[in-house]
C-alpha cells in the first residue's frame, strides 16, 4: 500500500515521463512535491521500488515495464488570467498529455482543454503563473469549485461562490490575501467555461 504522498509522487513521475519523455530528476521531484529534503524523495522512491511501480536499471530509475500508462492528450487553447478579467483564448499553444489519475474526476479528452495561467491571484491555492490548468468543460459546478469563468467576453480562473439568496451576487474569489473577490450581478452576461480538474507544472 502506498501512502498519499507516494501516490502523488508516482502520478507526477507518470505525467513527467509522458510529457518530457524522460524520468524526472530528484530535483524535479522535490520541486513538484514542495519539499526541500532530497532524502524524503529518496525514501518515497525506495517505497515505489519496493512496491514494484518503479524499477532500477543500473543506477537509472524507470517506470516498471509492466506498468501501462494511459494518457490523455489535451489541447492548450490559450491563456487565462489569474488576476483581473482578461481575454482567455489568445494563442494556440499545442497540447499537453496527462494521466487520468491526475484528474479530480473522470473525463474523456473531448471534454477537456488546457489554459496557461497568467497572474498571481490563485497562488495561495498552489496555482502559479505559467502553470497549466486542465479544465473540464460542461462539468457540473458548485460553490467551492475552481472554475474558468467568462464575463462579457473576458475570462479568469477563480473559486466560485454561488449566491445563497435570490438577487445576491455571484462571487469569483481569488486565493491571494492582497486581492478582493469579483462580484457579478446574476442578471449580467456570465458563463462558466469549465471546472478546473488538474494543475500541471513542468520544470526544465
């Protein structure tokens, strides 16, 4: 049985191998897991070796050969603001591959798109400038979900707070203590483009 942190590390390794076509370094893994002690990563890697998820070939690590990695190819359709409302779909940026295990809910490739994040309004939630967010279009959303919202032709990524009483504003809440929520009148033009189901970060 793997711990939650060991499972998270394995999922990162799977996504990194799929995206970068190479096994991540210990530095890559430490950054992804937000730890400073390489020894902690080495302990997790040892557990994955003992579990059979990883193998060693000489001094090199690799995913176990009998472990098939299903991947989804998700188009990167542009950039989205994690700040004030800005145009979302500006430039074609190619595609990103993700493993289904990294998604918060089941979705097919036709249901997903990716956006690169600009701005710092979601940094306290671990969404940083340059990150890719994977978005499930058409997903059912509720208060507390992170969403990409379109308002009058502009878009942003924020936490959604739906009104509890009739006529109360819809709130798009940043996760940055220096920024205030965006309040939208329910009668105004407003659309949820999708629910954020994964955040991807790749290191050079």
